[in-house]
């Protein structure tokens, strides 16, 4: 542009329409800026929607009002029983269970199993969890067949989930009831089948689970608290816990906080995308203001003539706005496929994810036109996959 500048034409008012490849360089740069802003907005909306899905989806267990407290030190049956009795009698504590880990955890113990009547171990791993007889009640896990474990300090019987039954090739839950599952040389009967629940983040599929009762593995105490008396109940819990374990510092963690740790990286990505989308929109608005002021200065005489001939304010505004509207639409048409491809690649990291279908595209279009990358959008049920469903 600079090398092609001609002072003589500029003085005659002929140098304002420089072209680049037959297309205004100004329009090309502004359209590119619009496309970048829209891609960032689409990305922010998509990441926000996936995060909302992970927060609201049915995990197969209750997470509201659940607090986990570690049980320090070596296995002590007397202290465990005292802790369970004293905490269970507190006002505001609806249910209490001792366990190795809550249903969803980043600390899972895996092993190979063999079903009674089969010669070899299965070629896939199962996750083992230890808990007492109040585990299902506290976390709201549902039995689809059989019964719950009886209270015991040692392993005597097992619960399995539907995924394990499916991997074993059994058609109905009743087929596995009463059969022994072997972990090495030890074998214990299956007394119940639990409805599937997520034991890890949505990045991974639901794994085969074996639930058993082994007090030596109880590392956590999980309590379901009444929502209105949480602060009072936690203070009472701390008092009892500190009395039993005076050499350790009391700490607790809500289940929602535990689950949020699965998606720390996504939270950082979301904050960065919102930041850059906000910057891009702000810079774009500054550019639009400058261009509009420039065009008004250039067409001052034309505007005066149009007003004299009876043009309305809306008509004059449309004279300038139609060019930007066209640029916005062209930028959206170009940016939408690129953003859709990039976001689908990002969502491929999830086994359980939202669907970027037609309903979601309408929401994105509305957000891009509204320029609100910081949330505030809404999406219908059709825009999401059902919990536990893999969305292609």
C-alpha cells in the first residue's frame, strides 16, 4: 500500500480507494478481526457449555452436601467405630460412611478378576473400593439387583456395577448374583449389582467396579450434611475428630470441590478464552468506532445532501451499517466451520460431552451477535447429551 501511494492522486481526492487483489484491504483486515473475535467467542461459549454439563450431569451418585474427612494414622477399629458413632449422632449429619475413596476419585486401585467357572482372569482391569454398609445410602447409589453389603471389618462379599456385568457378557444382573469373583486366590460371592456411576472424570468411560468391605482400607469418612446446618455441623465434626486424632490437623473437602479438580485445566482454558475474547471484542469496537468516524468525515457532504432530500436518520445509519453487517456475516460464515472443527477436536478428549448440533449452533449465533463471551447464555436440553451417553 505504501509503495503504491501517489501523492498527486491523493491531493485530487482520488487516493482513498486503494485495493488489494480487487478487494479493499480495509475490509479484509476488519473482516479478519471480526472472524478472530467470533472464533474466540464460539470457543468460550463451547467450553462454558461443556463445563456446565460436567457440573449438572447425573454422575450416578449424590454430591450435594457431601463432605469427606480423612482418617489419619494406622488402622484402629476402636477409633473407627467411635468416630462413626459420635459423628452419626450429631444434629445436621444425615448419613455417615467410612470408605477408602468416594465414588469419583483420582485415586483408584485396579486389579484383574476371574469369575467362578471360568479358567482365566479377564483381560481388563476393575476398580476396587472399600466401604461400610452405609456407603450406598450416604452417596445415593442405587441397587439394580440383590442386596447391600452387611457390616464387616473384613471382606466376605462383594458388590459389582452394571459395567462389570456387561464386560463379563452376562445378560441380566441376576446371573452374577451368588457367583464368586476371584482376585488371585481369594474368591467372594457377589450379593448385589449397583447402577453405574462415574468413578473418574468425563474424559474417561465408566469403569468396571467391585465394592467390598475392608476396614483396613478405610482412609476417609464421608458425611452427608443438612444444607441449612452445614457450618454448625462442621464445627461439631471438627471437635469430635480433633479429640480422636489430636496429633493431626483437621481438614475437610466438599465433594463438589473434589470433582472440580478433575477439570482444573479446562477452567484455565476457559478463563484465558474469555479474556482474549473480551480483548478482541474491545479492540474490534475501537476499530469500528474509528472506521465509522472516518467514514462520516469522508461522507459529510453526502449526508448533508441526503438529509436535505428527506433521508431519515435510520436511512443514514443504514448507509454505514450495511457494510459492517455484511462483514460480520461473511466473518461468521468463515469462522463458524473453523471454530466448530477446533471445538469438536477439543471435545474429543471427553467420553461424555455436549453435542455441537443445530440447537447449539443457534445459541452460538445468538451469543456471537450479542457479543457476550462471559456467559449468560442458555441452552435447551436438546443441545446436550444425556448423562452417561457418548455423543458423536
